[in-house]
């Protein structure tokens, strides 16, 4: 719990120091062991090298005791019965000979390494050779004093070096982490200045293309989207207020005029006009609520929807309200099944057909066909078409391009925007396509087919 409250740089420095301390301690133990072993090996090798010299001098009758070894070394020669022959008479022979096989023995509070050599020679009497030749054993006991002194020197260095090395690592980690986190602090300070009223501020991007730079770029991209969303929301709110104000003002004006001149008012006409304005307000309110729901990207209810049957139904409804001069055709595939919300998809079809009927000269057509893993829903009309420079603008909310697309025609400027949002909400797209040899508008909605949809059959003419 305490670690979570510490700053990142402090936690990192402590972790680095702890890791360095463990690593350096392991290295120090290994170095100490190697120094001790190496020094002991040197003493043992030196002792083994002198075994032959002692043996040769003994056999020649020379006095080898004073000159061969330093005062810290001890040696003794015993006969086959373990009796003292020559060497250091103070050594306990039973201890030396009993521990010779194990390679070490205790003497005078020290642990000695035993180096032994067997040879044949004559026993001594008062330091001189005498008697027959017999089996003798030479024991050299090598003291660990040199090795312990070498290790003590290493320990003094390590005693001061280990804490200093750990502290140095902690300082380096602290400095490096502080430099690495400095851009994060700059980003944090810049983010504090961003408010809902001003989303134009962006965080600084470090020059180095590392993880923090990618974080800054991602943050700026997110701020771009938030600014666009906020601007779209402000524009949408202003447009919605304007659209709602117009029919309400007209409704109020009609009612006020009727009340001021009740004797000269045709009340049935007033009621019909009032109902018309109320219907427009109701339609606009429904469109706004639907857009608000689509903006939240609420997942549609996942049901299998036959687009062919839905298209024929929408075409039949459109025929009842279309002018007599406009013909509506609907050749549709029987096997174009998608998963989604049937009501939303029906609304998409109705909006596209309403737009086509409103601008068609004599004919509108809706077709549904399967294309690979997608279902293509196409709505065409033979009207004046849409200029190339406006083919994306028509999908903006409250967008009206010309006189034919004004409020008097009954449109709110939300139909195509709602249709595209529904397509996007079903993981699809809605675009305007046109060919140079054709006239009129051509809208194509592409939606993913349901996984269990069979291969499309032959198109069937709708009634």
C-alpha cells in the first residue's frame, strides 16, 4: 500500500538499488570465494611442489626443516606405525594422521589443509639417518592464513563499495526516470489548462519517438475528436433550436391572429395548420431523439432481418404516399439477410425512399443484392442528382442544398444523416455513387451479411 503512494521515480530508484544490491552481493560472494580458493590453491600447489624437495633432502640427510617453509607452515614425517620421525614435534600426530584422508585437520585453532606424500627411507636418530629402509609418510599442513588475509582485504573494499554502488545505481535510475517523466509532467500541466469551453489546446509532443511521444500523439488525436464532437454538438444544438423555433413561432402566430380576429377566422383552416405544425414538431422531435440514441452508439438489437422483404414493405408504403407520376420499383434478393434492428433498418429504407420520391421526375427504385460477405441496399431516382462537391455535405445534419430541399417541402435536413448513422451503427456504410452516363441520385448502403446466410439466389421481382 505504501509503494502505491510513492512517486514513480522513487519506486524505480528503490527497485534499481535493491536489484543492484542483490546482484552486487552475489558478485561479491563469488569474488570472495574465488580469491579465497585461488590463494589456498596457490599455497597447496607450492606445498606439493616442495614435497619432493623435502623427501630428497631427507634421504640425503640434509637438515630441511628450517629453510623450506615459512614459519606459518608445518610439516612432519612419520613411519608406517605413525610414530614421529622428524619435522615439527609439537604437531599432534593422531590428529594429523587421522584427518589426512579428509584433506583437513584442526591445529592450534586453525583449519589446515593436509598434503601428504609416501616414500621409502631410513629412520632418524637425533636428526641423522640410521636403521634399515622403511615406509615413511610426509605430511605438510598448509594454513589458510594467507587466504583469509586476502579475503579480508577484499571484504574491506566490498564493505564500502557495495553501498556506494547501490547508491550510484539508485541515483542514475532516479535521474534517468526524472528525465523520462519530464514530458509526462509537461503533458499533465497542459491537460490541466483544457476546459470544456476551450478544447483547442494540445499537449506537447517530445522530439524522441518513444512511448511517451506516442502517448502525446494519441492524446492529441483524442482531443481532436473531442473538439470535433463538441463543435458538432454545439452546431447541432443551435440547428435543433432553430428548427424547433420556426414551427413553434408559426404555430403561435397563427393562434394569436385567430384569437385577435375570431369573427374573421376560418377555424377549420387554423386547426389544420396547427396540426401540420404539431406533426412537424413531432417528427423533428423523433428525429432528434433517434440521433441522440445513435450518437451513443447503442448496439442494435441483434435479430436476423431479411433486407429483401423489408425493402418490398418499404416500397409498398412509399407507393401509398408518392405522387401518381412517380413509379417505385423494387427488385430484391431473397437471401440478403443481415443481423440488426429491423425498426432502424426500416427507418433507413424509408428515409432513402422519401428522399428519392421527393426529387424523382418519374421513377425511383430500391434493390437489394448480396455481394461477397455484404448486402448492398441501393436506392436510385431519376431526379436532378447531387453535385459532386455536395455528395458528402448532404449527410450533415440539417443540410439543405437548394430551394427544392427547403422546409416547405417537409424535410428536416436530418433524413440522410439518420440513415448514415443507422448504417454505421450496423457496422456498415452509406455513400452516394454515380456514373457519368446516368442521372439522378444513387445511394448505396453496404451492410455485413449474417454468418448463416446462404449463397444469394436469383433476384425476384417485387410486387
